[in-house]
C-alpha cells in the first residue's frame, strides 16, 4: 500500500521526488560546456555536451580548431551523433548509457518516496544515496578517463606538429597550443548537482516527519523572529511513541 498523499509532503519523501524531476529535466539541456578562446575567434567559442551523444553551440568551429592539433570528439560507436566522427577518434560507447543512468536514479527516487513502511523508507533513502553516488562519481571518472585518452591520442597527421600530449580537465581551465579552454557544468550539470544534494538532505531527514509546508513556516517564523507555532512536534523521530488518552500516564485535558 502506498502512503497517503499528505505523507508525500514530508521532506524525506518530497525531496527524492523533486530530485527525480531534476534528473529527468537534466536530459533536455546540456550537462557540460567548454568555453574556448583562440586568435581566430576573438569573441570566443562555446561547446555544449548532453548526457547522450549530442553536441550544441559552436561545435563545428571547435572541431576545425581541434583538427590542427589532432584532438577529436569521441565516437559513440553504436549511434550516429550530430557531428562528423573522425576515423582516429577514441571510442566512447558508454555515452549512450547517459539517459539510462539519469532515468534509473530518477525512478529510484520515485520508488523510495512511496515506500510503505518506515524501515523500507530509511533503507530506500540510504540505498538511493549510495546508488546515486556510485552512478555519478563513476560517470565523472569515465568521462575524465576518455578525456585523458583523447588528449594522449593526438593524430599524427595534425597540421600543428610537436604538440605535447595533455589531459583536458572535466572541470577547470587548460591550454593547448594557442587555444585555451575552460570546462564547467552546463544547466543539466547544475540540475544534477542540486538533485544529488536533495538526496543527501532527504537521507539526513530520514527520521523526521516534518513537511515542506511546516519547514517553510518555521523558516518564515525564524526570519520574522516568531515562534515555531503549530507543527513543532512533527520533527520527532518516526519511531518515537505518542501517548494517547488510553495509555498509562497520558494526560487528559
């Protein structure tokens, strides 16, 4: 039996649901971007990368620049991307699994949010947090490894010779020949990061029954210098017994 709708307003359930929405939405926008500066392009260039084999921005112009040093966009292998794949490009078949990772973590959030018991909810929050950590850290590591491969497999027929092998950072600045670049999160990357933080917060609130409305009211009261008001007893441990009039020692008003 799924929890009543009002229980879904508990932060420990609402936050994983919100994170799930963010993970799905992140698939529709770039998760990563690289800004380039080169003498040929005084206004700079921008390449945007999605969680699946697709590039946005000035990827055609940057591909022409990369050709000078023999650095090529990766080959997704199993699908045709929206750019021309060079024969010397490194293979990155796992790129097609990006949507699978995002959708799997999102589905886990929805599943955990409707856990029917306290025990299953707590274990679910822990399991999802561990799973999301492994999935996103693993993805980060794989992408960085592919960047290392690309930077250490420069084409021998590149017009500019003598360029040393290098490793473009997933996040940060680098320079190769007369081209400089800065890699950082795109909108989807920020959505993913925020979604992960919501999962952390949900786990930390695993024993709390506080709802989103109560949290907003408490924050408003604190900012306004007021008291917690109604609902202050909702942030108790989920396992803490509540006395009733039929129990020994209970007070009857």
